[in-house]
């Protein structure tokens, strides 16, 4: 199993939650970390832009990259979403095995509806 990490950024918390949930529910990702408060400075259409975004750190396998990319393109609102993938050179063996098991499509079960899920509590100013 070759672990793989994909980065993407989105403009809203709702979109971050949607993409994260769909990737995990579809078993394309074992885990997606949503990092709020990313400040992006970039050139777009001849202008320098500054935006606050959410960074998604997607833990998956290299064999799932095409599906992860396709799902991000399907669900993302940006004209040109950032989708960058990186091979994991080293990792704790049990964690890597967990990623592999979490992506086992023979174990597919439906994801719970949103109203059945535990609410996500906002972070305070300390990040906790």
C-alpha cells in the first residue's frame, strides 16, 4: 500500500465539510483534516488576490488519486481548484494500515444523514 496525501483549498467551511464528508463516505479518503484560516495570496486573471481559505489535507492511497481528483472537481466551486498530491515517504505502520483498511470498498456502508451526525464545534481563538 502506498499512502498518498492530497491538498486542496476551498473558500467556505460548508464546502470544506461537503468535500471532506463525500471523500470519506465514498471511501476515497480515510481522513480529511480541515484547517481553517489559511491566508492565500495569488495571481488570477492579471490581478493579485488575497483570500481566506480552508485547507483540506486528504489522507488516501495513490490508487485513489484519480477518484479524489474527480470528486474535488465535481464538488468544488472554484474555476481552477488547487489539487496537489504527494507520496508519503514514511509513516507509522499501524496508521498506514488504518488508511488501507478505511478505503476497503468491500466494507461500504451508507453515511449517516447530516442530522444524525454530531455537531462540529467551532475552534476558539487558541485553536482548541
